[in-house]
């Protein structure tokens, strides 16, 4: 893969420019964008920056973090609090994401999405109100291990980190999650699945793949 140095500001602008000129492949009036990356790669920051730039250009945008769609602790922590395979297989409630976010954005859908469902800290439903995304709007979903679930993304951005950088930049309390990302690389191949790959080993010096037609 060829890498080109880029600033986060220019990356955000390039992604928003592509989104502005894109339409959903299935005819949906909404665009669905993924920002996939380990917490150490800070996918939420890129997602929020993109949404802010879209809104500044008059394009409605909603940001949804997968951290609000984790399963209850009784299911998520069934095999203990530090099981990397459970983190990979069980933590994300993919069914809830499909039902509450992606189904309403299908052609003929209501555009009425739930921004979050479950608070993993209190282990209770968030009871957040629904958001209605107007036609022409963009929904940006961010979080780790996001690809490979058949979510109908129109554009997927993967924030890549080398194993050494991931281990170095992951908080010590979360070091047990690192093996899950090695499994993700082997089983899903996010660098091949995403249309845009960003090398995020050093947050001061990102580089990107450009828009990959083969993804």
C-alpha cells in the first residue's frame, strides 16, 4: 500500500469532499460512513471533525459511537472482565445497531435513529431520544472492530495502527484488548475492506492511502 503524508485537517476535508459528491449505492437518501479504529487511534475525533465540517457546509450529520451499543454486563463480561475473545465476539450489540441505526436508513426508511442504547458504566438503558436525520444527511458511526458485520456502509475509513504502536499507545488498563485487534486483522482484514486507510501510529504525522477503488 502506498502512503501519502497528510494532516488531520486536510484528511477531514478530503473525506467530506468525497461524501459531498457521493450517493448511497442502494439508493438510500442517507449516507452511512464508518470510522473504524482502536480507541488508541481516536476514531471519535475524526468522526466529530467530519460531522462538524459537513454541518458547516449545510449537510446534516449525526455521529454515533459504538460504545453506546454494547451488550449488558451480564453478557459482555460472561467470561470475565479481561477476555480478549469476548471483547471481539460479544461486546458489540450488532443486532441493536442494525435495528436502531441501519434499518431506519435503508431506502424507504424513516431516518429516525437511536444515538445510543446502553450505558456500559451504569449498565442501564440510556433512554436517549431518537434523532431524525433528514434526507441527504450523513450518519457517521465510529468505534473499534466495526467492519466485517455486514453493516451497509457507503464509505469506510480504517485507522490503522501497527501492533507495536497499538501496544504502546493503548492505556495500560486496556492492554488486555490488544490481542483482539490482531485477530481482527487476520479474520476481517480491515485494511482491505475499507476504502480509505489512515496510518495512525504517530498522531502528529498521519498518512493515508487515498481513496482505494479496489476496496
